[in-house]
C-alpha cells in the first residue's frame, strides 16, 4: 500500500488494498477532511481501496495520540474512521452505478456506531465497508473495524449527494 506518513502504515497484509492511489487520492487529492483528506497533514489520512463486489477496504495504524486510555483507540477516532471510510464506500458505489470523472459531493445524513469491545492501538486496524442500499442520490453503508480479525466496532451510515448551493458541493 505504500507509506502513510501520518499513520505509519507501511505495507498492507491485505492484497486487495495494495497498489494504486486510494479513492481519496484519486478523487480528492486536495481534500482537507480530518479523517480522510490527503492534504491534511494533521489528520488521520485514511486510504480506502475498492476490493470488488461493492466492498471497500482500508488499513490504518493508530498512534499514541489516538488513544482514549493506554493501549486503546479513542471512540471518537473510531467514529471518524467509520464515517470517512463509509463515505468513500458510498462514493465508490455511486461512481460504479453512474461512472464519471469526478466523485459526487456527499454528506453524512445518518451515522450510528456500536462499540463491541476495546480497540487496541498497537496494531493496524482493518476497515471493511459494504453497500447495503443504493439509490440515485444516496447510499447506506455498513462498516466494520477489525483488529487481528476481531470486529471491535461497527457502523451504519447514510450519505446523500448534494448539489450546487450546498457548502460541501464541489469540495473535491
């Protein structure tokens, strides 16, 4: 997967997420989002990759400042990971349904998170996003956070494509 200067991830153990540029790097290289913006040096800078069959994968390595308490990731950080990765899963699905050169401008309309167990901060996390419903202007996504194959958090989110006049329109 290459090096991520913010998270410290060096090489993915999952072949499906190796190779070319992430969705974020392809469609929003100047994005400043805290969770997924490639241009935000202080952000989480997650990198999401299409894995086929509507699945989008990411690997991310927490650092000490991402902890809630010694050895475990802060819930807000996990929520941000789920929100941003789910957003890019929705964008990938919308692009697959209606191909284009630019990603649709999407915003989160609903987000719920379930923390299943404490998430260790000393190893890479795997994010797996899947589309559960796709309409012309919205997508609902379910995302899991895994640590060593154990699901530690799950999320369900709905994203809506916005048009001119919305502050998020054209932010890519």
